[in-house]
C-alpha cells in the first residue's frame, strides 16, 4: 500500500513538472465541446438535450487519444524493462501508473464539466449527475485503455489503432453514463445506474491491471 | 494424454495431413447442405403469413449472424489455448478465423438491413440486435487491425489472443447493455420481428443453411490454416517435402 | 416467373442471396490467391536455401 502511494506521488510530481502533458487533454476537451454549439447552432433546448452525450463522448475521446502514451516515456528511456524486473508485483506498479494518469488527465476534465454544462444550458441537477457518472466511469475508461496501451507499447504511429481496439469496450460505460443523466432529467431513481457503473469500475480495477501487466511482459519479452 | 495430443494430434504437421484428407468431404457436405437449404428455403417452404416471401432473407441472415457470433467464441477458445497452453495450432486457427468471421458479420449486417427495408420501411433502425452485431463487427475490425500492425509473429499471436479474450468477456456486457439501452430509447412502433414459434417446414431449411455456413467456415478456415502453416513452418523438413512434391 | 417475383420482395430477397454468394466467392478466391502466392514464395525460399 505504501509502495502504491509513493509510486502515485512520484508519478504526480513528474507530471506536474511538465505541465503541458496534463493541460493538453483539458484544452482538447474544452475546444471540442465548444465546436458543437458552433456547428449545430445555439438553440438552448437542443444543446441541453445533447449535452450529456456530447460531454461523455468528448471525455472518452480525450482519454483514448492521450492514454496511448501511458508507457511511452518508459519505453523510450528503456526503464520499462527495469519496471518488469523489479521485485514488486507488476500489476501494482501498473495500477499506480493508471491511478496517477486518472488524477492528472481525467480529474481536470471532471472539474471543468460543471462550467461546460452551464455553457450548454444544462440544469444544475443534471450537471451534478453528469459529474458523478464521469467520476465513476472515467477510471474504467483509463483501466481498459491501459490494456491497449500496453499491447501497443513498442509500435510507432499507433494513433488510430488504439481507439479502434478499445472503443467497442467503452460502449456499456457510455450507455449507462448518459442514461443516468437522462433519467435525472425525467426525475427517475438513479441508484441503479450508479451501482452498475460502480460495478464496471470495480471489475476493471480487479482485472485490468493484471491484464495490462501480462501485455507488458509479452511486449518486452518479444 | 494432453501432452500426447499436443505432440501428435495438434502438431501443425499432422493437422496439415488430416485437414488435407478432410477438405474434399467438407466441400461436398457444404454443397449438399447449401443446395438443400437453398432449394427448400427459396422454393419449397411456404410464404410467411405476415411477411410474405420477404422472410426468405432469414435463411441467409440468421445463419450469418449466428456464425459470426460462434466464430468469435471459437477465436476466444483458441485464445485461451494460445495464452495458457501455447498450442501453436490454436494461434493459427484464431488468426485465420478473424477475416472469415468479419465477413460473416458484414453479411449479417447488410442482409439485416435489406430485410429491414420492406419490414420496417427503413434500411437501418437502432434495433438492439442490429446494434450489437455492429459492435461485434467493430471488435473484429480491432482484432484485424492489431493483427496487421504487429510484425513479430509470436508477440502478434499472444497480443491478439489477449484482445480476443478481453473482447469475449465484454461481449455479453455489451449485448445486454445495448438491449437495455434500446428499450430505453425505443419508440413504441416496432415489434414486428417478435416472432411466434417457427413452423417445422420453415425450420428445416434454416438448420440446413446454418450447417452450410459452418461447413463453409470450416473449409475456408482449413485452407487458410494450411497456407499459414506452410509459411510458419518453412524451416522444417516436412514443409520442404510438401512444397517440392 | 412468379417465383422470381417473390410476391413483391424479389429485389430484396435476390439481393440478399446474391450478396451472400459474393461474400462466399470472395472468401474462396482470397484463399486461392493466397495459396498461389505462398507456393511461389516457398519455392523461392527453398531454392535460395539450396544455393547456400
């Protein structure tokens, strides 16, 4: 456990030193969201109806585009094989990397979501529910994406391959995340949605670090 | 027993020999099943009382959708054999199945859409079954893309096996969430395809066509696998003899 | 003639079956072409090995 936290704080310090790496997904997220009113018009009823789906899809894209480089620095520096040789279980090391990735790449997106929600005329309750679903769902997105990132670790020019590979696996999370906001707008009970999304996230926490570790070992021993 | 099987039954060499013996029979059986299914399905079976002759599209749509799913599960089984027991033949089978499965999925999508036009009045609706077949198609595409980008063969086999496994774990989750999503967003108009129990005279051609699709899958799979085995085992003595003969 | 007409669904039914035929034939032809190419490659490979 101490190992996990010290690794997370180490990763966080590194990311904070190069601010560019965690600001880029945030800027991408905001710009893409702003493109929608510019392209489909500023009719507030329309915008508030499609806002949850829009924000969810954009968050998903922001994760998919950036997570491909999760292991890239290690791979280029050659420290990846050191990671594999370390006496600690690889899945814990991987999980720490994914956790710090989520803290630096997804948490900022969730923090600006209320702002974007109000810009898109989304009622306050729905903004709250949207943030909660993002909070529950994005860890699963990162965990599943990490498997793909580990598989493609040595491949150059994999920019579009990772989305193709991982996107179908994101569909259930997307469906439940946006449906919860829809249900909130119709004043239906929400606990079932949160329970299912929580189940997705815990299932990915249990399985994804192990699969990622397996994929990394396969890639390095080739 | 298992070691013996791995040494003898599942070795590429013995598979090459056995599959060569099986192929003509598979082809004959396929032609027989397809012939019976086509004649019975297109000519003998009576028209449906609701859908008229349009229901005959079912005889290619249902088998292709069924085969598309089954091929993906076969790939997942091969993936386990590849990852856990390192059966060489399973990796070949998995990688050779993917293009055939993808073509079946494509067929299921397009024939479903052709069937939908006269029945629903539109080429595409976001029906739960159509949507989950579409997602299955995406899964196949991801697998094939990964396969085509990885150069080193041993790593490619294992990476593809991993992604096939992850896909098959997710497939039921995706399927049920799509069904649930569909009931949430569905307008009340479409319930035409809720079919009553099928009459036997319509069932026999369907079974024959399903058998035909599987026999076709097996025969093309065997041909593909034989090609791949020659390529992968090119340094061995027996391949040299096969090529020179 | 009535049979080909399929009670008004002729175009759809024959379209679907025709497409099935195309997909099957394509599958078969791709494997056949692959076989030819591999045969050639293997012949060249064995010749180059014999030269050594």
